[in-house]
C-alpha cells in the first residue's frame, strides 16, 4: 500500500510517496508561509488556499495521506494553530498535524541516517 507524506514547512511543501520501505519524492511546491506571516502577522489566506488546493488534488488520487506542519506552524499561537487545523480539516477532510521541535528533530535525524545508509 502506498502512503503520501506532505511536509509543509516555512517556505516549501514537499510531497513524497512511500511504498513499504521505499520513498520517492513527487514534488516540492514553494509556499512562503513564514515570509508572508511576518508581513501580515497571520497566515496568509492565499498560502492556505494554495495548500488546500494541492491536498484536494491529492485526495482525488490517493487514500492514505499524512500531512505534517513544521517550521512556522510550531511557532503559531495556540488559538492560531487550532483555527488553522480546524479550517484545514473542514476544507480537505484531512488531519494537519503540527510537529513539535523534538518530533521534527527526530525525523530529521532519521532522514539523515537514511541518506547516509543509502549512499554507502
């Protein structure tokens, strides 16, 4: 079974497909959440809509989609996080999980370990 992983960061959204133990990068889409947040003092509606449209496209093709927010998302105020996560779920039917610093660090370490093993 294939699984789609969507990692939404401060500047880019990465989409990968996982087949058992193999992962293949599908695409990177630039969405400048952090830059626009600093300008507006809130998440930019256009950025949110761009992400939602991308997930809606994925919804047509894939069943198992996991979406994780990193970077700017962990720095949002609790009420901003809650509002965004609820709106995202309402619009896409998908859960948006915001990783904390420790979770993001662990995943980064695992990714580096994977790449090191792959290149040997």
